[in-house]
């Protein structure tokens, strides 16, 4: 559904101290039909620039791509007809009725009024918007507005939809509800979903596969579990009396594959390849030494651990005013 090779984008800074910023540096992407792919990257990594290129909102400086079966550079209008795009900020007019927004978006895709309203009714049922058609969009809840944004992006029945930060600003209940609807796009309706998000739990819960970009390059891709496996083992924390900590650390250090060992007061921390299999051995060894354990915790690697390992920084690093956020994008492609 998406195949990109060597996508690049240069930005030229204005002013006396201009120069070039290489925002995207030879990105290769493959997304198969029916996949739900999460696209992750810290601010300034090239994530938004890549997304805007794939949705025809920004012309690549170099490289080539096919999106929804059409050449991105040779037929951008054709690509737009085949994709749906829902931007982070949304794009509905506050004084418009829900039904008016649906009809307008359908008409922009050259659908008849009857077809647009019929398709809107189907989407409203699927996205829990039924009965809201006469409501002004400004009166909708945050979750309802995001579901309306998705309905507008799907009005022309695209096989591929781009969702940019779909749950930003939603409360936990609305986020969970939206996740269910996004899952159903793929599982029940066969829509290919390309999702960008800053929520690592969202990426973990929704994505079949993750692609991580940093400094304009793809640095990793794979299933959430396969990426977690790249982090060197499970984390273990054992609490003992401070006077027993050194001896407990010696015991822990003898476990197969134990590494990153540290001792702080009565807390012994380390990593092992498999925490569940190492724990029985550790407990037996501590008991044989007569060391009393007061607490034990085993943590599996998280996507946050993966991200820090891959990029050396947090996904939530503060915005640095990079070129990829300098231009405001429209909320839907039409």
C-alpha cells in the first residue's frame, strides 16, 4: 500500500543566516495492505515531514514512492483520491452542523449529495455518531469530534488512511473508545492505517508493526514485541536489608546473563534475559545464604525503554522549532 525509497526533504531557512536543514534523509518505507502501522519519532526527527510527503502535502526533494498503488510524484491527485488523511488539529467549522461537514467533505470528492449523506450515515453508525447529525460541531465532546474527523477522512471509502496523533487531548475513556474504532477500521473493514502518535501505550496497543524515525532516518522497525526484545532483558529489583545488599548483589551477579548490576542502599537492581525463569534460582540462592528479601519486582521492557535505547532521548522531548512543524497542514486531503 505504501512503498517509498530514498525519500528526502531539504528546507532552506530564510534570512541572512539561512542555510539548509536536511529534515528527512533517505527514508525507505514498506506498508502492506491491511496493516496498522505506528510511526514514531521525537519532535524534529522527520516524522511530520515524512507524513506530509506521503499525503502529497509536501513535495519530496529526492526519492520516489507509490502510495495506494499510484506514483506520488507523477499522480498526486490520484493519490489524494485514494487516501484519507486526518490531521492532529482537526478541521471542522465550529458553527457547522455535523451533517453539513459530512456533506461538504463528500462533495469535495465529487460525490452526489445523496451518496455523501448515505455514506455519512453508515460511518456515523460505525463510529458512534448516530443521532448527532443536527448538532453543531462545537457542542461535541473531544472524542466525538475526533470520531467525526475520522468519518470525514473515510467519506470516500479510501483503502488507506493516515491518522496524525488521533487521540491527542482526549481523556482516558475517550482514548480507549477511539482505539476500539481504529482497530475496527483494520479488522472489520480492511482499511490500511498509518498512525503517528506520541503515546507509547497507544502505539503498543494498536500497531501490528512500528517504524521508528530519528534524525531523518529510519532507525528501527518491527512488531512491538520484537522491538522490546532488542532491549537487553527484563529489569529486576530486589529489596533486602542494607547490610545484606552487597551479598545479595553477589548472588544476583551469578545468575545466567545478569548484567547492569547496581546497589543503592538495600535495593539491588540488574537485568537478566528472562526474569520469570531467573527468579526461582535467585530465591533459592538468597534463602541458602539466609538473606531475607522484603520486596521483589520484575519489569518487562517497554516501548519507552526501546525508544531511549534507539534514540538516546525521550519521545516527549520539547519542540525545538524544527522545519517540520513550521507550516500548518490542512486537516483532510481532498
